C-alpha cells in the first residue's frame, strides 16, 4: 500500500517511454495520471477550464523540455504532480484579474462539471492519520500551504510568524510528515 | 555552479516558490544529483498529500488538444476522425438542422442539468435586491436546502453578468451567467453553503441577496 518510493512495473515502463519521448509516451502518461493531475490543479484553481489549461501547459512544457525529468529524481508521478501544482500556484498568485476573467469566461464549463470522485479512501485515511500525528504547529503550516494554497507571506501573516520562520517550519513539517507516513498503522 | 538546496526542496515540492526561484533550482538540479534526490523525496511526500484531494476527469477535448499540441497523432486522431465522420453523417441525416451542435449542445446540457437538479432536490428561493444602476434587471436565486447548489435567474440582464458568492466570509467566484436573449442563468456548485450571492458587471454590484437555510 505505502508505495511512495516503490514504483510499479507499469509506472516504470511508462516513465521509460516518457523519457525516451516515444510516440505514445505522452498519451499513456495522460491516461494514467490525468485524473490525479486535474484534481491537483482543480484544488488550486477551483474550476475545470482553468485546471485543464494549467494541466495542458504544464504537461506540454515538461514533454517539450529535454531531460525535464530524470528517474534519479523519484517517480514520474510525483514529479508531474509537483509540476502541475507549481504551475497552478503560479497562476493563482500571478494571475490576479486575468485569472479571474478566465474563470468567469469559462463559467459554462462550471455548469457541465462532472461530480468529482473521492480519492482512494484507504490512502486518504492513512495520510490523514499521519498528518494528525504531526505537532500542531507543523500540521498548521502544511494545511495552510497545501490545502489552503497560501503563499509563504500569507502563511506568515496568518500565523503571525516571520517569513524566515515559515520557510523553515514548512520544510521541517514536510520532512516530519515523510517520517510519519513511513510508520505502519497500528 | 549554483548553491545546493536547503529548505527550498520542500518549498519547491509544495508549490511555494516563485517561478524565478524554481528556474534557478531547475538549473541546479540538472547538474546536481544530490539535490535532485532531495527534491524528489519532498515531491514523493507532497504526492501523498494529493491523496486527500478529489480527482477530476478532464474533458476528452483537453486530451485531444494536448496531444495535438505535442504532435502526438496516431490513435487519438484516428478516433477523433471516426467521431467526426459519424457526427458529419448524423448532420447529413438530420438535414443539417443541427449545424450549431457545438455551443447549442453545451447550452442544452446546462439547462438540462439545471432542470434535473431542480426536479431532484428540495430547494428554497430568494429574490435579489437590486442596486442603483442595475437598470430594469430583476433576479432570483433558487438554492438547495443542503447548500450543494444554487441557480441564479436573471431577467433583463442587459449584458454580461458575473456571479460571486460569499462562503464563510470568503469570496467564491461562481462564474459568468449564461445569456439567452436578455435573460441569464447560472447553476453553481459551491464548495460549501453560500451565505450570499452577488451579481456584478465590470466590478459594479448590480444585485445581491442573503441566502437563508431554513
Ligand atoms: Zn546540489
């Protein structure tokens, strides 16, 4: 279950095709990860059209940049999730009115949005439990950063901390979360 | 040679860095496997957080658009062609009456969805209070008792209408109302119960209403 590092054979083959930029590489990656990636973008940008745009740009950039991903980094899945999240956060931060206009212009898409499916409930429960074991102040920065999509400055303001402290605390919290995720549930 | 990463590996993985910082780090990662592994580890942990997010199903069009942009043709394009051919044959069979199938179909989809939503739920409604400068605009919000959706109906819209809601003190952009002649509608599914709904055009508020869940 906890296969954060262990890549499945399928994922390995997929990554190999992707790295070699074989003809089907991108479409197979899309088939396998699009739902996850669209969920990540959607969580930040709030709606389908904006999320799909974000996904499009992020994947295209990765695909068209040679050596954008190397297996030494970790799994392709984790890398792509980070790419999409970074692209989405940039859009959220930098977009301002433009993003707002785009969101409004795409309201038709809002209407036709299919209901979202819940993520794997077993996995979700495990992650929730790991988060719950973090010290309160660490859990708070992770939640502010990842689930509330706040910037470092916004987290600092919310928690009344100096910016430098936020940076260190976020990093510490994520490392601690990694440790907690490795703990087998009792 | 740029500096090794410190806490930036984690910030990178969580999406907390500005594009300039990321570009600098990307350049470093291309030459430093130690830091690449640090970022990769942080990304694996961040990936686990994504397990708490709902997944979404992107539209088939967005897949086709991506693959076309990437110059990856084969299976998809063939499929798309088959679909287009079938659609063309259907159009011919229908005597070309459905030529506006694109936007018209979307529109029908929206109203069908609204009808289905209304028929299958318990809802309340409130008339919206118009502000000075709203012209002859009149509007009403129909909303689910459980707060899972609201449906804005505008008569004499007089142009584009933006719809916003307030949810737990925060602003939530519902979108632009869909216009049909001089009326406009929007079915929205807010992430949580909307406390109020507001109509505006070019940033000027036209009407608003507080929703009461009795
Ligand atoms: Zn380094």
